[in-house]
């Protein structure tokens, strides 16, 4: 792996998981921003969206191509919008 140069835009997307009832896993996406006082610290700025996935398929890495593509598309589109690219 190449060495990371540490350069980042001021906004990012944080992703977390939460187990839900009825066999679903919730993928939660939040908007983050760099802390002005501490450049290595990201702070949650706002909730963006969530995606509910079947927990068994998610844990076994058996989501459909469309589900994986949707996650990637949502993530990339949000990063572009947040960073005004």
C-alpha cells in the first residue's frame, strides 16, 4: 500500500451499523467535518441517510450487485456534494 499523504477535504461521510428487529442491519451514514482545533478529529455534523439490509446476507457478504452498487453510489454522490466537487 502506498504511503498516505494525509490530505483531506473538510467534509466526510461516517458509516456505522446498528442491528434492527426483524433480521435487518441498518447502515447509517452521517456527515462529518474536520475539527478546526484538532485536524485529526472528525465531528458528526448531521445525519444523512440509512439503508436497511437483510442481516444474514450482509454478514455473509451476499448482498446483490445492485445493493453494493447503491451503497457506493450514495456514498460517492454525498462526498462530491459535501466537498463541492
